[in-house]
């Protein structure tokens, strides 16, 4: 799956989503620039993925940029998982994500990230 | 049309300056001055912010000083006084000058005023630097502010970036932010481009509240921003905030928390759209054309006896009439927009003349077509100037006469049928009937022994060059005022009446049509020519049989249910050379306080009349106010009924018959 912002060239920016089945569930890996222009597509895929998997891990290690709309969407994903009695964990927070969250005063817990795991320690932890 | 942000700002600033003037004037008289100071503060604040955004730095810099003065008034450091009102009004004038200055460069008067603003009420003579210049080190001294920001839902979609806002805010001092997520819905319901997050923040800074609010200026619309100075320790404030947050989080899922009414100042989102007046004029013209074509179509369908067109044509007629009313409605503006500016005029003028007067306005919500309002300002200014200069006595004289020292000028507007009557009434000395009469005799306007009613005498004042003022002042007395007023009102198809009682006061009543563009008319025919009589003037139609003419021995009067009504023969007025029918019709109109008939051959019915100007070559034709194009392509003249009556009146006095005046 690949979403690109409408005015942008495909592949030049936007995000790449990769879903991988593991023993512990599914890993939902997001790569690229995560912003409002790709949020609608991401919403659809995250919702679908949560419906199909009881355990979902979101990997944000290769997110190059992140805006408030994207952070808000990740909050919504965590909320949905809680409501549907599923687990969603965010691992591998890239620097772009942590800076974006700090910039708007958003706790990483709100995104479903475990505070004990730093991005440097487990960049691609599943 | 190209969007020009500076021009848009200028227009907005003009409106805000009007509002400022109103508020400043009410500050001197009304209670609730705290709210008025707040209103003034907000208006100046908006001018400052938008001015800076548009690159009008001189405006922004100057306004910053006014804002600081008002901030001191708000804090109670200086008292609301007439001197403060004066300074605010002067500042308002100065901003207007800066706005209109081609290069926007402040002049000497600007600097002088800045100095007065800063020193007012024992000020230090220095004001905080403008926000752009606020250096933002981690301040040791300063205040702690609690900020709550609930952005408009559409902020993200409009390109708003909260992270950038907080970065800016962080430049002002020590900032702690806390994002609140309880309103973020689940993935099924979230609209990714809407903003559900809201924030609380604590900022320790030497900057003032304006500087904080300035950070949010571009995202203000539809957002809620609350900036409060904290009196407690920051740690306590944070604790209080967290408590607030936890209570919010206890709310049901998805419930949108209503802002606490006591703390929030909702920044209202404008629900109006600014449209240039010329676009509206064009729209009105197009609707006019549409109305004319619709009536041609209706006439063609009726004449050709095509029944399949009857229903669609009727439906079209209904829709066009609705469209016409709506489009004309768009151009209607409350007359209060005009009244507002007179408060200042009366205040300044009475001070200049050494008189004391209050202007009381009523019916400010009464609506009139914009084109009429635009042309009404000047005549009303003339009337008010006359009123203050001639009618209102000096305070001591008033006291001697047992009147209150302060004169009261009442400016009111009221709807009567399809007209609006604007009245200017004072409690001054009234019109000196004898002086007017003496002046008229001196100028040989009337015979020395002429028997004139009060109304006739008062109407002499409306003649060109007539003034009884013994001294010409720079306010009035040159005798060019009232006839100019009369001429302007005539141009607007209105009428003017004077009433006065010696020693008690004068009332000038101006009757105006609601609109100038399209009128309901009565279509009449004389020979093969058709004319439109404005329906608003028509009271009834009666028949005139040839034998009745003879019975009256050539006197043009007819008995209508016991009343003798004079009538005007339009066939003679327009020199129409065709045989009279045996039974003619008299259209009876109301002219001022009397009924007058107009003889025509036939009354054809009502007609939606789009008024077209006759153009400059025919501008001196007195008895018609315009023309309209009929369904069959013919041109019909629209009668200016007061002018027809005046013309007939002159004819009766055996003046030379002339359709073309002057």
C-alpha cells in the first residue's frame, strides 16, 4: 500500500505501509512522511487491520516526518483498540515522531507507545 | 477580481474604526465601561494584528501604543475620563490617516500622539515593545499565564499547525504544554483532517497578554482562546490544570466538552461574506434585465395564445419575483450604519459652537437600499449642522428659557408602507416664521401681502440661496444647505417636509423609497403612449365621464365620495394629440397631505417596473423619474408624481408651459 499526497509525485513522498504476520500478531510498518495528506488512507487501513487482528504492532521507526493530524490518528487507533478489546502497541518511534509529539505536548502513552522502550534500543521491535 | 489582502484589511479596518468611534463615544456616557474598554481593546488589537500581517507596520506600531493605553485602563491603572475618550478618538483618526497614507509612514502628529498615549494618566512614557520585537529569553521577571486553546475543528484542514504555534509561544518564555485527547473519536468516526485535540499551557513570560494572543491571530476564527494571568504558583496551576483534565476525561466517550461559559471567550466565526458593492449592483442590473425579459415573454405568450406556455411562464414570473426580492434584499442595510457616524459629528460640532447637545437615535435597524443610504449621508449632515448652528440655543439661553442646558436632537427612522421616514427633531428655538417671511419679501420671493400658511413659509427655506442667518459661519448660514438637501432627496425620489413650533423645536421629515432599482408600478395609457405611475403613490382609480367635465365648468376637480379632488390632465402635460375616449380614468395619488388625480385614457394594470435612467441628455426632464422597457419593446416613462403635481401647480399660475425645466 502506498499513499501519496494528491499534488505530489508518487514515490517522491507519502508513506509506504507494510503489513507482516508474526507469531504475536501483525506488524503494521509505516515509512515516509506521515501527514494530513495521507491520513485518510491510513485511517482506512489501520481500521481494517485492527478489525482483522487482535494484536497489532505499529512500527514508526522509519517515519521521516509527522504532523498533528497523524498523531491524532494514532491516538484514535489506540482508542479503537481499547474499545474493541484488542491490543495495539507502538514500537520504534522515530525521532520525527517523538519531536512532533513533544512539540504539541502529547504524551507518548497516548499513542500506545511503551515509555520503557526507546527508539534507539528497539528501532524495529515487533 | 483579484484578491488584495491589504485592500480587504483596509475595508475591515474602516469598519472597526467605525465601531471604535461608537464604543468610544458610549464610553463617555454609558455604564458598563469595562465591557466597552474591552471592546475597544479587541478592535484595536485586531487592527494591530491584521495590519502587521499586511505589512502596514506603521499602523501596527501606532496601534500598539493605543492598545497599551487601553490595557492600562482595563487593569484599572487609569480611569475612564473624557480625556481618555478624546485620546482614543484622536488615535482612531490617526489610524485612519495612516491607513490612507500612500506609504503608511507615520508623520509628526503620529509621534506626538504616541507620546500623549504613553504619558497619559502618569504613564512611564514607555510602552512595551511591539510583540514582534519582544525578545524572549527565559525571563526571570514576568508573569505566569494560563492558556487554554481549543482550535476550530477545521484548523488542520486550513493549514494550521499547532506545533508551529507552540514553537512561537515558546519563544516568549518558559512554556509547558499539555495536549488533551479525550475528544479524539475512534478510527471509524474520526475525520482525519479535523482537529479534536485541545491544549492547556502555562507560560512564564515578561510579554503581555497581547503578545500571547498575537501568536494565535491566524487561527482565531472559530477557535476558543483563553489567556488568564495566574496569581498562584505555577506548580499549583499545573495541578489545577491536571485536575481539570481528569474531570474532562471522565466524560462519556465522544462527548464534546462544552467550554465553561464563565471562562471562555468564544471568538465568533463570521457568517457573512464580503462582496464588493459593484458586484451587487451588477447582480441587480441583471435581475432587472431578467424581470423585463420575463414580462416580454409573458406578454408574447398571452398574445400568441399559446396555452402550453401559460404554466411555465407563470412559474417563471413567481421565481423571478422571488429572485428580485431576494437580490434587492441583499442590498438593504440598516440605517444605523449611517446614524453611527453622526454621534461624533454632533459631539465635535457642539463643542466647536459652544453648545451642548445629545444625539438620540431611534430605529437604527430600519433597512434601506445601499444606494439610497450612500446618498443620504450628506443631506443628513447638512440638516444636523443646521440644527446645531441655528436651532439649538447656547446652554445659558436654554437655561433662561427653562429648558435643559443640553439640547436633544432626535434622529429616527421608521417604516411606513413602502417608504422609510427619517426624521430629525430638535428642541431648539424653532423656525422664526416672521424672519423667514421678511427675508422672502426682501428677496422678492413673495408679495408683501401674500397670505401663506406656516407650511408654505417653512418651505421657503428650501429655496436655493435662502438663509436667515445673520452671520455666515463655517458650519452653515450660506444658504446652500437646505436646497441642496431638498435636491438630493428629490433625486432619491423622496420628499421633505418641515414642521416647527416657535420656541419648542423643528422637525424635518424625509420620506424615502425603500429601493431605487425596481418598483411596483401602475401601467396606464394615454393615446398610444404608456406610462408608469409608482404604485406606492396610488390610492384609487375612478372614472371620469365627459359630461362630468362639462358640469364642472372646466374646473379640474371631481367629487370622490363627497371630497373634491383636483386632477391633472396628463394628455395636456405631455401634449398628446389624440382624441379622448368617452370615459376616461383618474388615477388618484397621495401627494404630501392631499389627494390629486391624474387623468389617463386607460388603466392597464400593475407592472413590475425596472427603473432605467434616461441618460444625461434627458436629465432635466422634470416630470419623469426614468423609463422602463415594456414587454413589446416599447419604452414607457415613469411618472415622478410629486414633480407632475408641482409642474401642474406652476401651470395653474400661468407660468410658461415647459416640460424641460431649467
